[in-house]
């Protein structure tokens, strides 16, 4: 995506976001979003192989690259992502949470367990 085509605020979801992840994140920052804005990539959503990687516009690409994830994937950007991470942290034991919540707990920013 070109920076001029992207909104500079609000929650944004990009489908098939894995192949163009670094370019999309750079375009979002170029469109005026701060590198500290929360972001997440969901690989293989709704399947038993689902993985959710939490980060920011500035560090998400490196986190995803380190895990070697495969498409399909969704890129989610905005403050709503931070609220989701906090709700997972409040969700009780990881065995009681959904597979997606457990995946978030495993790869949350700064290595902190949620």
C-alpha cells in the first residue's frame, strides 16, 4: 500500500498481510502513525495452527520474521490491539483461554508473559 492510501488513525485490518508486512508497516509509519502504535499479525486464524504475534508498527516485522510464520495472515493495527492483549492477560489461566489467547501469551511484546 502507498502511504497516501492509508488512514492515519483508527483500527486497520489488512488481509494477506504477511508477504507485504515490512512494506505495509513502513507505509503506515509514513502515513503518520507512530512506530509505537500497537500491531498484531494473526497467522492461520481460526485453525489449530493459529499464532498471534503482538508488537508495534516499529518492531512487529522483526518479531514475525523470527518465528518464520506462513500465510495466510491478517495484520491488525491500532489501539484496539493493546486492549485485546490486556484482556488476554486478565483472562485467567492459559489452559482456560482460547488457542489464540494462549498464542498471544507466548509471543507478547518484550517477552512478558500475559
